[in-house]
C-alpha cells in the first residue's frame, strides 16, 4: 500500500469514526507563498522563523511509477534512487559526505504519480543546500557502476517481498479493504450517493 492509499484509508476511517479524527486547528499550516517562474515552474513555500531549519523539495508530477515504460516496472524508483548516487562530477561518497558535513539529509521518493527529491538542513546553509539539490536534480551522474549496483539491490529486494511479514500483512489488509470498500460503494450507489475520489 503506497502512502497515498494509506492516507486515503486514514482519512476515510477518521470520517466514518469521528473518535479517530484529530483537530484540524492543532496542525494548521500558514498560508503558502506561491511564485511562478518564467519557465512555468511553480515555487511554493512556508515561512516559520521559529525553527532555523529548511526543507527544500522538488516534486515532479507525472514522473511516478504509472509512467514506467511497459515491461520496465521500477524505472521511476531506480531513477529516484540514483539521483543522489553521484552528481555534478562528485562520486556518491563525496556527495554524501558533502551533505553530511552540513548536518543535512537527503529526501528521495517516488509514488504512483510523482517523484520528489529534496534536502533538509539548517537555514543558514540554505544556499549550499539549494546548490546540492540543483546538482541532484539537474546533474545526476547515473554512473554505470551505481546503476548496476542499485538495479541488483532492487531485484534482490523484490525477489524477497514474500519473505517479509509486514509486506504480506499490508497486502492482506489492502485486499480486505478493497473488498469492504467495494461493498460500501455498492451501498452508496444503491442509496444514490456519489462522490469523487480524484
């Protein structure tokens, strides 16, 4: 179950059972600042001077696993995993050491519809962190040795999915939820209630 499905299930359950819901005011975000660059890139940020930290994340829509070429499942995941395995002429170890020397951490992820690459660190290092993020996003090395290593790791991991109890439990839960959600959909349709999940 991916994060989006999990979030939907949590929100769905909290809507059905108010005792599981949380206060919307307890985690209210400030209004975001939005800027659209001349190239169409939309920049959204939140300012909070109480914490001297910065999180920089680039999200690329329509670059997730649903965009994998037919017969090449895992392409988006592989690309995401390789973005910090060397960039702008730095080896993966040099790149990692540069980030770690700033006390920062990398954020890489892919879901069904998007890919994200980011970096988290101290606000006074924001210029350096932005430069490192740009290197990961715009100048990844995609070295043959790192590609082969990551591909082997992924294939090995996938071959053992059934060995993990957490994976089997998640698949079973998803199967049960789909059955229950489909039964709920029949009830909603028969009572002429409709909603849009998009």
